[in-house]
C-alpha cells in the first residue's frame, strides 16, 4: 500500500548523530521528524507566539509526512505497516498556549489520511520551550511491521 492520495517528500537526512529508524523486533521506532521539506523550514518559531494554531497544524502535517517518508525508505513498501502504535508530538509554544492537542491533530489526521484504519494510534502531545532548528513541531512514531 502506498499512501492514499498523498505525495511523500524525500526523507530528511539526519541533522545530527542518530538513526532515522531503529528496529526492535517487529517494531520500527522513527526518530523525531521536524517540519522541514527538502532541508528547508517554511515555518519556524513557537505556536501561539510567532505562529498561529493553523500554522502549527500545517507544521505537524509536514512532520507526519516526513515520518511516512522515513518509513517508506526503511520498509520500501508502506503496506508492511500493520499498525501505527504510538505517536508523540512535541509542540514549541508560547507560555500561554493550551491547544497542543489541536496542533497534534494535524499529524494524526495526516496519518489517518495516508494509512486509513492502520493509521489509528495512541498519542501524546507535549509542549516544549523550543525545538531543534526552531522547528515549531517534531513528531516521532512507533509502528508495528508484518
């Protein structure tokens, strides 16, 4: 199965010393993917300060697409995914921002759009002061592969 109706970007190369994906048995853990496309950051800053909620959701969507691109490189075929087990969404925010979960929906909706039922997942949405390279969002995931 390819993604349903979505064109994936080229996978991001690591920005530091880590593996994009790491296997543990039948699970693949995808390292945190920032909101870059082709090495560029169309959005930088904190949601609720420099960026709007909608811009945060767009950044989360880009992160989710980058997770899928990393998985496609690792698996060669996304039809090998049996379940998107867990997603963690880190959101860089201003001090009074309380809608982390709504930003994270930008990633969750992208996974469901791309993978259908297999894309349903457990999730955490975590607010942080800043993220690497001033990305507004970072998304990591664990998938079950069959």
